[in-house]
C-alpha cells in the first residue's frame, strides 16, 4: 500500500487491504477516511466492509466518496469535519490517494491556508499530480452564484444561501425552523446559523424563498423576514395547496389567497439577486405548488430529484402525481448539461457524507430513476415505491405552519400555541 505523510495529522494512501486495518492503531492512526465510491473495480473491499474493519480495530471511520469530476464543496467540508473529529493521526485513502489529497488541498485553499498557485508544486513534493485540483479551483472561482448549503441532520433538509459575488446580495432558500415533535419545543438554531453566516460574510438578504410547502420541517421564512426585512416568496400554486389543506384541517377561516407571502411566483417569472437574474420553473408532482429557482448556472430543484445515488422524490402526498413529476423533471433536465443542481434533501445512503450538488449531465448519466428511463416505467417505479413509504412523521405538524408562510398558530387565551391534528385524513399508516 503506497502512502504519503502529508503533515502531522494526515497520511494519504492507496486502497488498503482489510487485513491491514488491525495494524493501523499500532502505527499511530486513530481514524480512516474512505474517499472511494463503492464498485469502482472488482474485489474492492467497499464501504460496509471497511467500516466493520475500522470498528473492529477501534478506529473512527468516515465515508466521503468522490470522483474527480464530481467533487463539490460539501465533500470538501465533510472531509474537513472528519479530520476535525479525529483524535489523532488520520489515514485517508481512495484508489491511489489522489482524491483524498485533493479534498485536503482544496479545503486548505478555500480557507486561505494555501495559495492556488502553490497547489501543483505541493502535490509534486508528495508524489501526486494535482492539476485536477488546480482546475477545480479555477472553475469554482468563475462560478456565479456562490452557493453555501446548510444540512439539517434531523430532517435531512438542505438550506441554501445563494450569493451574487459582485454585490454580496443573497437569497435564502428553504430555511428550517426547528421543531421537536416529542416535546413540542421550537427553536431557531438553523435559522440563526444562517443569519450568523450572512453577518459574517457581509451579505444583504434580497429574498427569502421556499420551493414548496414542506411536509417534513417547518419553514423559517416568516422568522427570517422579521430579522432581515427581506421579502418572502413561493410558487403561485400555493393557493391550491392552501385550499386542499384548509379542508383537511377544517379551517374555514384560513386565508387561501397566498397573502402570507410578499410575492407569489408564476412559471417564467424573474427576480433579481444583486446583478444575477433568477427565473422560476413551475415543477409540480411532488406537491401542487413546487417550483424550481434557476439563478445563474444554479438550479434549486427542491424535492424533484435527489442526488444520483438516491433517485427522485415521492409523489403520493395530497395533490401529488408521479406522471406530473416526470414532466417537471424533464423540464429541469432540459437545462444545459453543466447546470448545477441543488437538491432539497439528502439522507446519506450507506452512511456517506451529506451531499446536495450535482449537474444535469450527472443526473442524466447516473440516476437510476432517470438514466434510460421512459415515462411509463418511471410512473410505475415511482408509484410502486411510494406505496411502501409511510407518511413523513411531521407532515400533519408542518403543513399547518407552512401553508401560512412559516407562521406558528396564534397563542390562545393561556398564551400557548397549539397544533391541530386531523385523524384518519391521510393514507400511509405504519402498521
């Protein structure tokens, strides 16, 4: 196994044999980071086997799988987080060590500890050609908007701050208002982390956007509007969702005109984030009101398409349709191949790091729900899969908040707020 000591914390290596894990602790290692996707070649040990070998050797283990063409900032930050969690020396590997070192070097440059012009010489000193890392940095510097994702581990949701680098104007997309269904407690931890980022980066919030009324978390749009003064917006068909859920909740006095938001976007509407133009694509199927926001070379595709290893979103919520979802996906895949796609959720299949950025080309090539798929096969696959899924545990909590723009119910006479649950209103019981 070829290995290169990078510094007093990190060694990168080629693929180790499983039998070697037992000796790593004796060499001073406390953790292993596997940056190699499963299935690259026959006989490769794979993530599950490596994780078991690491546990048996009392080593920490992280799975941050990447290919050279698909590294994103989320992968770089996941690699850094795994390094930070380790209690000592870390062995990071892929097939040759190149991708592991690339993730390290990219983080060093993004955080200002290394200069872009020093990357290739640094790699050469350790026996690696890092021209790919240098090219990644050049592409990254040229992209607009700049996108930062915030992953909420509890709900698997991704929240975004989308920045125009020229003006430092930004949009906040799909922010989470914290809710614990067991205790009924609410908090603003996620939203406050976004506000801290906005202040730290010196940004001005131009928009607070939701892609749809979420079924698995509360929206923090109303809270953030109060903190920033920025307008809120959602797709115009939210009024259809309001009418549907007004009946489910038996709320005859509920306003169903979308007035809870500052703007309702129709298909094709445009808006500005600094000097960047945003465009709205109506993308129903997952919900009646779902929209995609296309800003610069980035598209925020909510729950239409997940990462390529995770397929597509369910379409069995009230008002959902697998066939309508297929047509919405085709509109998204008609964007230029290089368009960056930012998904709304990631549930970390196989225990890998959280990911949220792909491209149109990558989805066409690698997503098993889309590659070589026909409409009829997709509808059959999606409907069969959806029949096996229980309703999200927060759907009855979340929709009565999110159909009102993220507003909690008004306090009652005793000063407390109460949620209302319709019984036997939805299919998808867990028994």
